[in-house]
């Protein structure tokens, strides 16, 4: 965009002055962006260049995650460019946008990559020993060094464009006696890996909070990796939750500095980690909060316009639909209000935080 130029006639005699499109005044940018009918087009408009990022986007419920369906393909009519097929489901206003964009040529290694984590509007994707960050909004990719371990779960601490971003992956299963942890930062040359004594349990989820990566294992066992000291600790005993038969992997959620654990049996069970007892305590209300469960889970404030979402747990269900579980009634409901759409069966579903303005 910086190379394109706009012809501007100035009051300097008869001389014409040439200026880049990127130098358009902010008030003109705001006039243009208001004429774009779709939120997603307004977002792409702002990503054209740094100056255009100053344009204001009309308000929407910015704290509620969007539902993204993502699929990769190749465009044979565009020199084999890899194509992003996206379906954005924006909860308020209720809109659905299908986007097909050629993002990068000759990057076959990205094709078929799976989503490992989603935070700050970025996806962490992985295929074989290759991993990379990708933003479906800016369509930018950030490659990471090749990995040496076959990890089970992954997350990252902050936006990949931030200098303090750390990517974290962990490998643990019933068949191996060691837990292996690898960390890396965007721009780093290699992953740093440590191995610690394990207990032959599968790691089920990971979250980052206050300088620490927390990992939950089958049965609710909680471990912590402290970034500053590269220190690993097991925080609970080996049987922290008794009397619940888990039907699926448990999921960790960071909520205002607290750790919540969501377990699914015949119903959903929610636990809060009690630091004084170093164990899980079951809770039966979320208060003014809603949870969104996925490869990365989110907790949001359910207040004002989104107060109806309080005490709901949103999750991806069968038939490519999304549902919510309402804790006060212990029942599940189809998402007919905020997320009524059916994602195409070939698309991978993920909650994604919308870009901030």
C-alpha cells in the first residue's frame, strides 16, 4: 500500500502534489469505513497500513468471542497460492461472513495445519514438527522453529507481536514416564526443552496466568511451570477430584487471576482452585461470567448488554453446532441467540477474540 500513490491537487499555483494513499486524513478514513457494510470488511480496511489503523470501527460487543470456522485450500488459478477459507460468526450484531483469501504462495507446509490455541486474535497452528502463528484478520503468519517433541497441548502468553510472548508446549501421556516441556519466543532460533519426572497421566489442558503456565492432567492433577525460574511443580495430590467420572478431557480457564476447571460427566462440573487448600472446590455459579470452551477457553464478564450470558458454558457440540450449558438448570440448550449458525463440516471450529479498537 505504501507504494501506491494518490493524486491530490493542492493550492500551490498550478502544481500537482502526489501523496501516498496511506496519508489519507483520519476524517476521510472514517467516512470511508462507515460506508463499508460489514464489520469484517471494516477490520480488513484498518489492516491495510499503519495510518489506516486509526479509522474507527462502529461498536460491537467486543468482549464476546467470535466463532471462527477455518479451512485451508490451494487456488490453482492463482499460481498455487494457499487460500484461507474462513467463516466468521459475529455474535452482535448477528452476522455471518464467509471469507476466501489467498494468503501466501508456495507455503505447502501450512496446508492441513491444525489449530492448537487461540488468543489475542491469533491462532497457533501446527503440522508435524512445524508450527506458526497466524492472524485471520491481518492474514499475517509468524513461523516458529521446528519442534523436537510431539506435544499434547500448547498455548502462548501474549500477542505474538509482543516482545514478551512465550509459546509453551507440553508432552505427557500414560505411556511415558517423563514430562517434556518446550518454550520458544517468536523470532527465536530454537525451542528450549526440559524433561521432568512424570506420573504417566495425559495432560488435558494448559493456560497462562501471571508468569506461569498451568497444566491439568487426567483426574484434575494440577502442575505449574514458572517461566522466570524455569521451575516445574505439582500443586495437587494425585487424586484431587473424587466421585466424578469424566466423559471428556477437562478444561482449564483463567478468570481474573483465578483458575477454573470444567469437567464433563452426565453434567458439567466447575471447580475453582483454592490456593489455601491447594485443591479444587466445586462451585455451582459463575456469577456475572460466561465460559467459552475450546482449544483455548475464555471467561468473559456477562454484564449490561451481555448479562443474559451469565452462568452459561458455551461449547462445540455434535452436528457442527455450538451449545451452551446453563448451570442453574443443569441443562444444555442450542445457541439460538448469539451463535445460531452451523459451521461447514470441513471447517475447524474455534473461539477467537475479536481485534481491539
